[in-house]
C-alpha cells in the first residue's frame, strides 16, 4: 500500500497536550497558543573532530562534550534513495508535532513498565546491512538494535520534536540515528546549566547532522542532556531512522533475559513491517 505524500499539507494533526505543528496552529489560531517566555540561553556548537562544545559568540570557554559519535556519509546516495523508496511503500502514520512515523518494535507501556511482542515482526530487511556496518565502529561493535522508529519531518507541517530524554528502563545505553534527505541540527540542552564552568543558565549545543550521516548518543549526552530537532532546523523533507538497544535487565543475566532474547530474535530476523 502506497503511503500518502509526506508533503501533501493535509489538515490532519496528531498533536496532543502542549505539542504543536503548523496545522493545529492554523486551526486554533496563533493567539490561542501561549508563546514561550524569553530566557537566557548559552549557545554552543559541537566540533566532531575535537569533541568539544565551542561557544558561538566566544563569551564562554569551550568544554569537552563526550557522548556524541558522528559518522558522515554513513550511507551512499543510492542507499538513501533505496531506503526512502522502501519506506514510502509502507504507510506513514500521523505523530506528534507535525511528524509522521513508522514503528518496528515491541508493544511497550512505559508507565507500567510492561512490554510484549504484540504485532512485532522484526526490523525491516534493509536494516540488516546497516546494522553490520554500524558494528564496524568499535564503539558500536556489540550494538544489537531491538527497535527501529522511522520519522518523517517536513517544514510545511512545522515538524519538530521537543527536548526530551529517551526511556532508560527498556532502551539501553546507545541511541543510533541515520539522518536522510536533508541536513539538520540536533540541539542538545541542559536547563540547569553547568555552574562549575560558570554557566548557570540553560545551555544549548548544536550538533550538525549532515545528510546521510549517522549519529550515536551515549553517556551523559544520552542520559543527562535532552535532545531535540527544532522547527527552524527542518529545511526540507527529512527522514530519520533511530535504532534502540535493550538495557541489562533484558540481556543475559538480567531479570527479563528470556523476554529480551525473544525480542532480539524477532528483531534480528529482519522480516519486519510497520506496526
């Protein structure tokens, strides 16, 4: 079944609570949407060569920012075209903040900490070669994804994802994302700042994600710093695939190792279709 064009500008919207996109802003009217109050923010740019956060206006010293690994040109133009074509053969479902998504993973209730197989049939076939390539990087040598989420962003819909921390009960240490179709910026943020460096206000670090690159978050960048894609950083259609691994609780020796093994066996069959 062919999916609807992600740039069709239709009036459907999946935003809930404080989430927003251009569709619901138009329907509700700008006056009904509360604007964020201005606040002091220190802006830095991530340098992947030195792995330092460099102050954009030189008003603060740079500092080491571990926990981000960037692999430029992880996939080729031909691979990108094949991946997008394959995704667009499946249905994109409406998601929050003007995004569309495709999920390949188990059924999870994070509030109740319950997980079951549900309709999970594995990761998509084309991801097998990508996983093997990821594992060539020493820091990802043992990375075995159990879940994949494809997200479709488009400026016409005001697509974005708010600053957040991914779950750490089920999803493990590393989050791996492949960025496709357009360059974008991943914004890392720390609301409480870094007082030990003389930065008491909120800090934003812009991590530039070139088209066809891979980015992995781990350590403090995974568990302490929130990450987001802001609306103004979506300049054209952008599709990303994010892969997540299991925590120790679901691996050999963990309390739910049996369930974890079952989920991994399904995931790594690479016979999946979107749930």
